[in-house]
C-alpha cells in the first residue's frame, strides 16, 4: 500500500494540534502531528507502542516522571500503557508509528 502526499485529511484532536494518518497496515499505523508552539498533549496512556521522530521544532516530553527535550532528528519509543504527555516549545512536526493499529486514528 502507498499513500501520496496531500494537504487534506487533518483533524484537530486538541487545540493547537493537527493530526493526520499517513498510512496503516494490519499491525502498524503512521501519523503526522503538527503542533503549534505552546500546545499541550495532556498526560495519558494507551496500549499501543508509540515510536516517533521529530521532523522540526522542539518538544518537551514527559514520560512517567522523566522529562525529555527533543530537537529535530531525535526519536523515541514509548511502551504501551506508559503515562506520557508533551508540550510544543516551538511549532513542531512529528511522525509517529503506533502498534497495534490505533482504531481511533483510522480514516473515516
């Protein structure tokens, strides 16, 4: 399966955050997130393993009790059911892969 780049398909799950599923298969789903400076992803957890890459900007992650500052080129893997959140310190673009597939991110 392939997906061509498009400016369409974004949703706004939280204020200042745009999310778009880029592609998915049976076991993984890849999504792009555009975070405006100052936007917050509140602490949460989910059963999906979450592997990501910061394309641009600067994001502070809080994973459990640890705070991590990420800059372009940095990557991460957050195990399933681990409490985590983030704050965009600059306008930022992230690409993340979830396994298993996040049903709530599937295109409608």
